C-alpha cells in the first residue's frame, strides 16, 4: 500500500518535481518514524527547502 | 504472519501449556478439540490478553475472575506473588526475508491470604523482533507496541482475526462498518495520509497567524476560524460520545436480545401473574367473607327453621284466639289503675287524684274484672309477647330463600373466578419454571427497554449535532476562502504567502490520493470478497453478489435480487466473514493467522463437510487454528480434515484447575 501511495504522489506531482520531493520526504519520514512534536520543525524545514529550490529555479 | 508457538503459564486453567503450531503441511490448518469448560475460549482470551491486554468475552459476561491459576493459589494458601504469562511466537516470511515476532505479556499479582483480594503489581508487554534470526528491535513503550499491533492485528477488527463462532450475529451489524473502515485505513496507509494532511493544515494555520499579526482584518478572520474549529472539535467530540453510547447501547441490546431469544414477553407474563395473584388474593378474601356469612346465616336461621312449623301453629292459634275473642284482654292497664289508686296520683301527669277520680278508677277496675272473668291473664300476657316474636320470626324466615340464594350465588361466583385465576396463574408459572432464571430475564427486559430509550435519545441528539457540524464546516470553508482572498489581496509577507501556497498544494494532492485510495481499496475488497465467497460457497446458484458500501456495511443479494444477509444460515455467515477477512487482509496489506473458536456451533451437520472443505482451501494460503468441541469435530469434519491437518491437539484435564494438552489422532 505504501508503494501505491508513493506512485500516486509521483503521478499527481508530475508538473511540480519539488512538490513531489517534499511529499515523498514527508510521507517516508512519517511512515518510518513517529515525528511526535518534531513534526512542525520538520515540515517547515521541508517547505523551506522547497521554497529554496523554487527560488533557485525562479519559478513558483 | 503465522503463529508458531503459544505458551501459557498460570493463566486461568492453564498452569503450564505449550502449543506448537509449526512444521506446516500443505494445508496450514491446526485443530484443538476440547469439551466445554476445558478452556477453548480461554485460549482465545489468553491470546487477546497477550496482544491487546484485554479479555473481551470474559469482560462482557462476568466480573473478571482472578487470572491466576486456582490450583497454584490453593497450593500456596493464596499468599505470595504470582506470575501469569502468555507468550506468542510468530513468523512472517516474504520476499524481504524472514521476520520473527515474540509477543510477551507478563503480569504479577499479589495475594495476602484472602482469595477474593488480588493486587495487580505489574503488567508488562513487549514485542521482540528478529530479522533473519538476529534480534533487531524490542518494542516496549505503549505507543510502539500499539502501533505495531494495529498494523498486524488491528484491534478494531479483532473479531475477524479471533473469530468467535458463538457471536456470528455480531459480524455484520452496521456499527461494525466504521470499525472496519478505520482498521482498513490504518493498515492501508490512509490513516497516515490523514495524519500528514492534518499536520500540513496546522502548519498552514501557523503561517496564517504570522501574517495575521500585521493585518487586523486577517487576524479577525483567523480568530473566527480558530473559534469555528474549536466549535467543530467540541461538536465532533459530542457526536463521538453519542456514537459510542449508541454503539454500546446497540451492542448491549444485541447481547440481551440474544440472551432473551425464546423468552419473549416474559416480563408481561410476570406482570400478568402478579396482577392475577392480587386478584386471586382479593377473591380469596371475598370467598372467606361469604363463607363466614354463610356460617352466621346458618346459626341465625337454624333455630327458626327448626321451629318454623311451631311458630306458624302458634301464630295461627293466637290469631284464632283474637278472632274468636277468646283471648283475654291485655291487663297492663289494670295494674296501672291499681298503682294510681294506691298512690292517689296520676302516673302520667303526677297530679293528685280527687276522691271522685279514685272512685271512677275503682269502678273501671270492677268493670274490667267483670269482662275478663274466666280468662287467664298470665296466658294473655305470654301470648301477647309471643305474638310479636313469632310474627317477626315468620317474617324473617320469608327472606330465608332469597338470602340463602344470594350467599350461595356469591360463593359459587367467587369459586368460579378463583378457578379461572388459578388456571391462568398455573399456566404462567409452568412457563416461568421452564424458563431459566425468570427474574434475570425480567431484569434483562427492563434493561432492554432502558437501553432502547437511551439509544433513541442519543440518535436524535447525534442527528442534531451532526447537522450543526455540517453547518460549522460550511462556515469554516467560507472563512478559509475569505482568508485566502484576504491573503492574496493584501500586501503580506511574500515568503509566508508562498509557504501557504505550498501547503495548500500539498493538502490538495494528498486529499486526492486519500480519496482515490479509499474508494479503490473498498472496491478491491468488495471484488475479492465476492470472488472468495463464490469460490468457497457451496450454494452457488442461490447467491448473487456481496456489496460493501462506503461505510463498510456489507449486504448480500440473492439471485432473486432480494437482500439475503438476514436469511443466511450460520455456515454461510461464517464463510462470508471468513471471505471478507481474507479479502481485507489481501487488499490492505496486513496478514495474520485466523483463530476460530467453535465456528461450527450453529452449523448443521449437512453443511459441516462443505464448510470444512472451504476452510481447507483457505488454509493453503493462511494459517487457521480451529478450536472445536468433540461434537463439532464430527465424522463429516474428520472425513475432510483428518488426512490434511497440520496439528491436532486435544485438551484434557486431570483436575478442574489444570488443562493439559496431548496430540490427537
């Protein structure tokens, strides 16, 4: 089932590689670890990484 | 995942029991045959206790008895610390290698001489995971073990893994649907998607708040959003409470209805009996009074009756005397005249009498004496008195027949009514005696009425509350749109704005995936259940299809198009539960063994052979542990299973407190 969700993330984000990376990172991290209260920090870091990558690509 | 070994120590009637379920043959079907009372259901309870820390079938029916083996308690005078343990070794083999899981629950109880007083000192549960023979991980915290258990044996649907044949009717009640849905969501990753979506929403709210700090209009909308969310949460909590209460009430109603099956209307019968008994007491009292009246009547009328001819004769005689004027005059006046002359005053007005008056009285006396010459004054007096008495008695005797008739009629009426009442009371008593423990049943019926009322009240409350939640959600949605518009139109922090846009996109994509997966999984489970059920079912020509709706409510259709779940026999219902379970496991990705306690309790002999064949087929792919009574393991079952089972064990006992195990033949 995990594989199916990953496939769908890739399929749905075909126009936004950075969003795909963000969602895959978060999904895999959540599947393997319980982030507990750390999740806010983790999510924001991933979003910032996304924004950073976008900034470098100059597209949003 | 299959069970390889189960070890029980000091758990109820199992002082020291080890069951090996390994060394599989082609068919991984394992059978334990045990007479009632030897611990089949307690073996299921032990497994449930080990994995979930609960013993459901004991908790529902009774106060939980002491878990520690009675024999060891007796040997130690109910004094000391006693360890109870259940350990289960299981194995999962797939393309990634072999993993072994060792589930271990150990509880310690302290006794201080009093058999009724036990203190639980510790209750520890851990899961040790071995990967390709090496210890890889030990899960000990509650969160870790719960997560692991829910991914392998979801507690919400444990009935489908630890299958109780006595409770078949519980399997397809509509309340079960939501439990199945959440279990499927949990094991298929949908719950994880929900967690991620919720977390993105929280992050988004935080970003919005940051912007709101600099923009009061956004702050206002944000505060309204927070308040609405708070209201939704509260209303959802209320709805969940109502839902739990409804669910609990319906479960209890189901249990009580099962218990009351065949004893319907008992409460009315008891009420009727009580009413009739009151009426009977009333009629008995009236009959007693009528009999007393009869006694008084006899006492009163007996002498009259006896002397009635004499009275009549006497009455005729007196009347004749009067008619013939042979009756002496009443002489009372004469005595008065004498008295007045002697006293020389009037007895009436007390005035003194003159000499003329005295003379007049003396003349009158002489006149009276002349008239009464030759007649008896004494007889005259007696007859005069008797005349009244006799007439009174004769007159009263004329009512004798009427009064007698009335009293006897009353007595007969009361006796007749009493007879009718006695017959009806006896009929009810016979019915009650044939029913075990009528007072308990009556209590059950009263409880049933209370629970039904409670459920209906909660259904109404939940309905109102759900409407409110819908309205609040609409309001929240509008507020979110309003907030988005405000954010995009105002000159806000562009970086945060971009971050909000990212979270929105993430939420949108994940929600789409979640919805698609939810629908696909249900559709796939539906398809597989149909396929497996059709393969296993022997009455293929009567069955058309199974439908599983979005709330996981299962319906079965006959070829005629009619809904058939309620009309299915026990064997078919058990088979449907089994098919659904296998489909659910295959689709959602968790794979566990299935343990079936007395699955054939309600299955007729003629269907056992077919059912056994179906089980055998299932056991090619999935481990099955069957707990059967000797009568369930009938010739029909043996004919199919005897040459194919993996292990056959028999529970036996040398004393009631210790169940032992031997290999069967």
